[in-house]
C-alpha cells in the first residue's frame, strides 16, 4: 500500500507542476513516467472474483449433491419395485404352468393328442380352402360361359334389328 501512496503523490506533483515557457512539462514529469506501476487494485479485483466463483461453485456443488441424493433414493425405490414385479411375474408364470398342466390332465389329453388334433384341424382347413378354390374356378367358368352366351344373343338381336330395320 505504501507503493500506491507514492504513486498517488507523484501524480499529484505532476498535475500541480508548472509548465515551462515552451509549454512542455518540467523535468519531473519524465520521472513519473519511469516509476514502476503497482497492480494491487487489479490483484484485489481478481481475488474478489475468484472468491465469488469459489463460493458459487460450493453452492452449486451443494445443490447438485442434494439432487443426486434424491435421484439415488428414487433409483433405489425403482429397483425395489422391479424386484417385487419380477417375483410376482415368476409366481404368475409358475401358476399358469401348473394350471395348464392340470387342465390338460383333467381333459385327459396329452400333448401328443392335442398336437394330433391341431394337425387334423389344419388338414380340414386346407381341404376346405381347396374346395373353395375349385368352386370359385367353376363359378368363373360358368360366368364366362354365360357372358359368351349373352354376347351371342346380343349379336343375334343386332342381326334381327338390321333385318327388320
């Protein structure tokens, strides 16, 4: 701080100094220009900004730690819920399997019998589809025969019209 006081006094002397007759400042002005400058004000400003940034960083870190703690709690709850749901799913699958086995036994059907019946049903559907296709082809042939008969009748009617007309 003493160095800054000296700089202020030197500057005041430069301002108060009388000018020479030629309008130039006297010899003391060059001494002021050669004096080393102090940067204590800039250093204090940098320190203040750094301190504010550090405090802001601490506040931000505290807020983020609160969010992380909340997120970790929510994640733990979600994992517990997932574990419960997985256990319920396994239990439901086991019940469904037992029920399906009991149903098969109560009907007196084995898996092979059920597969044989399914194959029979598929064969019946295929046969029905084949019959339907055959019937559609026969119908299409009959329609084309009727169409040709109709065109023959039209031709005959046209001939009669020309004979009469």
